[in-house]
C-alpha cells in the first residue's frame, strides 16, 4: 500500500487496524460542534477509559460503606492493592512481577530512587537530563542536587535539541555522556518526552552511562501504557 497524505487514506488505515475496536473504550474530547477531536496527546495524558468512573465509584462506595475497614473488607481491599496490580503492571513495562510495585506518587518515587542511587562525590556529581523535562522531575532533581550541597547550574547539564530542531539527537546524548564522563554521576531521562512525544533510546543511553561509571535512570510515567518495552532498565 502506497502512503497518501489524505484524510481518506487515514480512514482507510483505521478500517484495517486490528486494534480499532478499542477506540470505543475511551472518551474523546469534542469540538465546538460536538464532533470527536483527533487526539494525538497520548504521550502526555491518555484518553479517559469509559470504565474509569465506574472503578473510582466502586472504591468510593467501599469507603462510604466500610470507612477504614475498607483496607480489609472492601471489594478490592486497599491493604493489598499493590498485589492486585502487580501482574498487569509487569506486563505493561516488560518486567518480571518481582521487579515492580505500585506505590506512592511519582515525585516521591523519584526522590526514593535518588536517595538510593544518586551518591555524588566532590569529583563525580553531575547529572545529564533533557531540557524541558516534566516539571516535577526537574524539581526533584533540583532538590536532590541542593540537598547534597551543589549548585543546580553547575551540577545539572540540560541537553537541548539543536537549533531549528524539536527533538534531541541520540548521538548528541551519547556525546554529552562521553564529554562529562569523569564528573558524571547520573544520566536521567524520560522514556517518552511528555511534550514532544520523542522516544529515547533507553538501551543505548543506559549502556553508555554504565560504560563511563554512571548510573542511568528513567521516568517512564509517560511511556508505560503507551509503549511496550522489551528491555531491561538498569539503575
């Protein structure tokens, strides 16, 4: 099939899509005349599943009925919620079940990871990350850097796309790691850039970071559920 830049060709591809039936499972925002919008922001915030409200209402009903006892006597006892979600979470991110746990809030988890793995020294303390990363990620990085007594501008290297370009070249990321290898403690990226939708080469970035003695970490909040990873991500 020869690609055609037209709405009719797009509709033709939609009809051939083996996953097209899933479309009806989600709410679509509408335009001024009530038509479904074409939604391309899954890299930032996905569409709401039609079952989401039902699932939330069920938990609210358990809360109303049981109060604190909902931890043990609700339909899905909250005390064990992380266990209920383990299998599907592992499938989504391409990991083994014993490698994942659903817990806390994103920024809290980033702090917990950096407390464990960001161990800067006087000579190896720098962090390489994408410029314009998700705001909470940048705040967490800034907090950790200052907590360890470093100035943000000196410790954090923000990589930007080249002039006139909108995404980072993988080669530029790898070159930056090589350039700062003697001072580098952490390479921290998202899996998918929340604003541009760029998918970063996690495997190559991780391998390059490890080759210079640095740790690699990735925030996959905007990638999990949107993409399936078939690789091992090492901290």
